[in-house]
């Protein structure tokens, strides 16, 4: 129901701590639906150009959060910022909403170029969190030349977050049948989707369409101006490639360098994109299964991982599986099982964790499954949820005008369940989500970014979330697109391997584009 895409898993404890850092700052706590704001955010003095960013030192608050993580020994300093952008660019001097930012600086910068703006995907993932995480992992050669800046897009995280799905309803959605095929199963799914859509429409009304990619791209140009950069340097993962390519379409003359890693295919309509996603996840599962069965110590889930998971789904649907975690009252349904599987496929580094979690669940303990599922859905340590799912749904639905009838979805569910036994039926059912969404739509533009500087598109031949054809299509569509391919596994590529890292670093720092179609080995 919530097909979000992102490179970086939500660091739940980090997001919670960041929320505490800005607690008490009403600019970040109110929403467009706040009755006290009369349906709009605060009105400020007319801003024909970018509003300034108000930076504060939050190094002392962030450093303890990253202590002992790989890369935390770097000499980094962090600032938190806020700025205002128009709610509607049709009224650029009208009411505004606040955006939250984090800026990371590495000590000893030399030959500084400017800011590298980052987005981790989703939609709904926190760019502020991404800036902190990437400050620990990006190459020194890049951090010595750029400040790393991440912003929570409108409606996300700490930037006027859209919140319209109660936590208990999110629990229902995640626990629901993930492979609805029969009439009764699909009827239940449709009813749950209508309940979510009705609640969001009731809470936000006409303002619900505010959260869309086109206006977020316009926000990003305001941030570029406020950061003092003549042109934008940007690193976007997964859905972040949609945001980045939209920016390039709107502002081609303002592009310095864009890296679009794990590209969402711009040529697919909603139905083809959903089917491509199901097919990619099936391929990702097969790669995980093949790796597991070749382990010298033996695969924890046996010689036939797909049968193991199918049997576990059947068991969990009939008798949900308890967890050994202290204080945990939830039990893992088949919905939780498959959410955990999907989360585990994003990065080959989590494959061992996924195998162990599935094996433990078969033995009656779902603790590991909940750990994976919660990282995917944005569930925080205090048992509440971030607004990842709310924002994901709002942005995805605002970005398209396509709708599907129940009859059409029933046909697709049966067909895709046969083609893609784990993920097909759920992908088909997800098409109904935006069909009942009641909000103004701002469809994504066709994107060729004519007149832009070269744009580097990175694809991964083993990406289960954004399959390689998406990167190939995006690089071909963009007039200045250059394709870089990694023959690896997992979602996105940079900076996971030396070949990709060298090519991307040279492009970001020196504007030296690699040979179009360069392929890096696994």
C-alpha cells in the first residue's frame, strides 16, 4: 500500500532525537491542518526570492547520536537550520511553510566549491537524517570540497509534516494481508485504503495537494539561492532521482552537477511502475535466496528459501507469531513477515539479518522481523510512528492523475499473483490507494532537461527496488544524461564500490563525466 523507495533506512532513534532538538519550535510542530492556523501556515513578509536560512549550532546534540558509528571519528560539525518557502508558488508572496535543514562540515576543507544537497528517497524519508548519515560515509574527497546539506521536503519529517494516518491505523495497514487475491480479501483491502484516504481528506481538505514533487523542486531552488550557490550540486537516491530530474526540468540553467542514483523509471505509467516494482523485488528475493543457499555454514532457512517464506506467510496468517522483545505485545502477521522481507532486500548487507529473522520466526520468535519491518515503516523506539507513511502516500498521490477501478485491480491481482507470487498481488492492490485519494494533483512533468549541464544517472543491475531499465530510460530521456552502471546487488550504488566512487567523485568535484555507459564490476 505504501511503495516507498529510499537508499537510507530511517534511523528511528536519530529522527526522534532530532525532533527533540527542535521541540518547542512551533514553526516545525504545526501543520497545514492545524485549526489554529486556519488551514494555512503562517503568513510572512513577501519574499520574491529566497528567504534566509537561520542556522544554529546543533553539534553538541548530534554528536552523541552518531558516536561509535562507522565514520564517527571524522572531525565533523553540524548545524540545524530553518527557512520559509511559499505554500503555493501561484502566490509566491503569500502564506509560507517552514523547512528544516541539517548542514554537515568536515574540518580542513580546501578549495570549497559550495553545498552538496542530498535527498535519500521515499518520498517521505528525511533529508536532514540523510545529511548526518552520509557525512559518515561519503568520501573525504567530496566532503573536503562541499558542505553537506539535507532538508526535510515539505510535508516530511520536521518540515510541516503531514500527519493524517493514526498510529493504530498504520499498524492495521502493515499487518493486513499482503497478497490479497480473493474477492473478500480485496474488499477488505479496498475498505482499508478508503479509510486512510477519507481520514486524510477530512483532516487536510484542499491543502492535501500541497505536498507534491513539483513544488518541492521549486523549494530546492529557493534553498540553492539561500545557500549562496549560483548553481545546484545535488545527490539524490531512488525517489530522489525523481525530485532531481524534476528540478532539472524546471531549472535546467541552474544545474551544476546532479547525481541520480537508483533512478525511478520516468517512462513508466503507474501500472507499469507497480509491476516493475513487483518483478524487481522477486528478482531481489531470488538473489537473496541464491546467496543464502551457497553459504558454507548452511542457509538458516533451508535449501528452498522461497518455499520457507511461503510456508511462514501461511502460518503467520493463521496464527500470528509472538515476539521475545521486552514489552512487545504485537504479533507478526503475514503482512509483517512480507514487510520485513521487503525491507531486508534493500541492501545485501542485511541479507544475513533477514535470514536469521525468518528462521527465528519459524521457531516462534518474531523479534527480528519486527526490527526490519519497523525500519521500513518508520516506527520509532517509543512505539509511535514518524510521518514517513503519511508523506509517502500524500506525495505519490499528488504526483499522478491516474486512477484504477476495483474490477481492473482484481484482474491485475490475479495475473500478477501468478507472475510474481510474493509481491504481485500486493503491488496490484496498491494501485487503488491513489484512486480514492481526494486531493489536488500536480502531475510530474516529462523530463528531458534541455539546456542542462551533464547529469550523471547511476543504475544497478541487481537493484530490487528501482531496476536497471529505469536508469537506462532516465539517462536516455535527459538530453545531457550520462549512464553509469554497477553490476552489484541491493538498492543504489554510490559509494559502495571503488569504480563507482571514483567516477562520481570526479564528476561532483571536477565536473568530469564518465564515459556514457561505463560499467563497474560487482
